[in-house]
């Protein structure tokens, strides 16, 4: 039975193949090839991927990622499609679903929304609820650097407080759009912001996300 993470994995790989290795992404300084290398290193080289959270190890991560980015693009895409090795924690279905559903969704949109005349995906209510459930759990972590109070709200009124403080800005949108916003893709997210004008401007420039 396919999981959200497995579906998003294949969507990401297919999109990377379609746009080609030199296509732009929303990740500053990364082309599609670099993003593909990041995904592969994160799953297959835990010794280097630790640099994502430990600053002292960041130089090693950059070296290893550059090595993978130098590999044939088709090889990187195949590694993404086939997934992590059997001994990797990501090979466990539960871990894959918990750790990769949002990861792959965000990176797919990093590629999609950097292309000219991109079009949004068709709404998927089940997947939207899955994204919302994850966003609720990590909202405060993602919003910890917000310079203002931050509330995330779905169109149906359900809310998640990402940061307590005043003044408050309420960001309204579908779960996928709120996820992108909370992960630092404010400029690319299709959302409505309600609050003091200066507070809104500060939030749009803030460093949100992990």
C-alpha cells in the first residue's frame, strides 16, 4: 500500500527528471542537481547528513553533497526513486512516512514553483489533512524565530499557534500552502496575511523553518 511519503518521493523524482539538472529551485544557490544530491545524502549518508543540524559538521556535509552532485543526474534520480538502503532508519515504513512526507512535498514545490508559469497541484483532501496533522505538531518549532505572534489558519477555521507574541499575524491558507510558509517559503506560498502592516512585513522577511 502506497504511503504519502512514497508518492511524494516519486513525484519529486519525476519532476526533477522533467525540469533537468540545471533548473532553478527555491533553495538559494541550488539547481535541481544540488537538490537531488541533498535528498540522496540525507537518506544514504547519515555521517554527513548530521551537518544539517550540527554546524560543526556542515563543511563535511557540503563536501559530500558536492561529490554526489557531481554524479550523473540519472543516477541521482534512480537513488531517489529506489529509496534508502535496507539498513537505513528511513527504510522503515513508519520512519519514512514521518520524516519524508513533508520533506519531499516541500522540495517538490521548491522545484515546481521556481519554474516559469508553474501551476499548483490539484487539491487532495486526505493529503491536506496529513500535512496539517504534521504541521500542528511542529508549528512552534518552525515559528520559533518569528519576530511577531504567528497563527496558522486553515480556511475551515482550524488554527495552530506557531509563535506567541504581539502583534499577531494570522496566515490563512490550505495546509500545503501553510506548510510552505512555515518552512520559510513565504514568498512562494499562496496565503493571506492579516495583521499590522509592519508586523506582516517583518514576518514575510523572517527566517522561519528548521
